[in-house]
C-alpha cells in the first residue's frame, strides 16, 4: 500500500450509531488530533458520502442497526478506489477470536471500547503508517 501519503491520514470517516461515542471521537480526532472527520450514524449513510468525502482512513463500530460494521466494510472495499483504504473497528468485543475475525475481514486493527480519547489520533496515525509499509 505504498500509495498512502507519508504524512498520515487527514480525512477520517467514522461510522458509529451511538451519539455519545460520536461526541467523544469528534473531540479526540478533530480537537486533539487535528484531523478532518466525517461522522456517519449508519453504514448506509457512510456509503452515501464516501465517494465525495474520500477518506484516508475508516474507523467503524461493529454492532450497528441495519448494516453492521463488517457488512459496511465489505461494501466499502467493493467500491472503486476504496479496496486499500486502511480501516479499523472500534468495539467492546475484543476477545482474541473476535479480533482475529475482524482482522480477517480486512481491518488493520481493532480498538477496544472504552478507548483513551487523548491517544486515539496517535493510534490511528500509527495504524496508517503500518498500512503504508
């Protein structure tokens, strides 16, 4: 994936149905991390905006009504130009078998909820750098 920008991600697509968690991630990534963030409340909403927003990184919840996280990621990966965009799941289910299953679906990592909002942007930058290698 050497086509990724060396400077790291600047545009994050975040898909999460819980407004409270959305607010925390907005502060963590926009205010603390100085990243451009587009928050979607559903997988369907994300698919509606992804072509225009053109994210460098996708962060998504696993359990959501309608399209869940794995289904949403599969549909994103099927879109022209998004097969290699790094993506990570954010979930409370972080048993080894759950993490292995999500990584097998194409996620570069699984971030456990609750997470530290002060280090979330740094963590995403690190995942992006690993994906660029």
